[in-house]
C-alpha cells in the first residue's frame, strides 16, 4: 500500500511529507496548496522523501507571498531544514515560477528542477495586461467571495477535457484552503514574474513538462523555458490541461521518476 502522507503544521512552513530517501520539494500553484500534490506524495514516495509545502500565507503557513525573492528565500530555508545537501524541486504553475527564482537565487539548495505547466514571464503572449488579469482574479474577492467560493469555476476553467469529477474535487479542495488575503497577494506577485534574461544562468538538470491542453501556460511557454535553460528537456503530457500532475498522475509520475533515475544513476 502507498504510504499515508503526514502533515507538519509547525512554523515556519506547513507541509505534507511521505516517503524515504533524498528530499524532493513540491511547490504548488496559485490556486493550490500542499494537498494538490497527493498523487506525487503517494506515487513517488518509494524513491524520494516527498515534501509539499503550503507557500507563505497559504494553508497553515504564516506570512504572505509578497515577492518572488521572499518566497524563494522561504523555500530555500525549508530545503536547508529538510536536507544537508541540495534537493530536487518540482514546481507547478506559480510554483514553477517560484522554482525558477529559487534555482537562480539559491542554487546551492537545488539539485534538479521539474517545471510543470509554468511560464518564464507573465503575459508572455502579449494578449493580457497585468491590470486586466488582476481585475478578473481579484474582482470576486473584492465582492466578498472566498477562494473556496471561487474554486469550482477556477478549476473548471483550467483543467483539460478528460479531467474526472474526483480530480476536479481534489483541486477544488486544495484551493479552498487558501486565505483570501494570501490569494490577493500572490496574484500581485505573479504579474511581476519575468526570468527570461536570467534563465541561462540555471545550472542544474532541468525538465520542463506541459499538459497537451494547457491553455493557461501553453506549449509555447514551455518551449521558451526549455530553449533558455541550458540542457533542459521538454515533455508534453497527453490529455492533460493546466493541472497535469492531478489530471494525468501516472504519466507525470513516470516522467518525473525517469528523470530522477537518470540523476541517481
């Protein structure tokens, strides 16, 4: 039987852990939290100590996601607490952006990167302004809605056509754990993201993964990252939308497992 993940709610960072072996740190997206990685915590626990955090301000973690620098520093602090050496980092969407900053600002703590359904810069295709994007996301919060209220609509809009009711419910549950203030701050942080000029400085092995039907951070975004990071590889997940790790967990786990096995060889 797969292991039962264990929750750690003590400051400074709430997290969920399963498995043994080298540490892998999982960084969730804008509408996620530590429970968004359940298929990876159970499916990869035989080869890694899998740790999924609540980003500062999210779930039970104190603080606020005010800047990529501060959030990356928090992730680096957790990595150093968990392991005497560098860790494997997996980031989804906003978590993939944080992972980029983590690898660039704190390269000593990152052994490898898996960047899932993410972007090298906000508004990469030029079709969305920061203000219009923020208005669309923050409008419901300003009107009194909670992230839990927003979750069914948000999740329904970003998953692929093959996502099951159970997968949608899992994603809704992860988003429902987000305090409104933290979601508001994270949105403000997200629109500042642009690592394009810095990505050639990433020196660790990097795997870029994107869902076939991801319309939030589509294939062309992943291709830019893969082109800019030296030696990076690109994998497309058939049948998945923006939450590839939940929508096609077996495929994503096998992709990540193969990548890690190559590092371990």
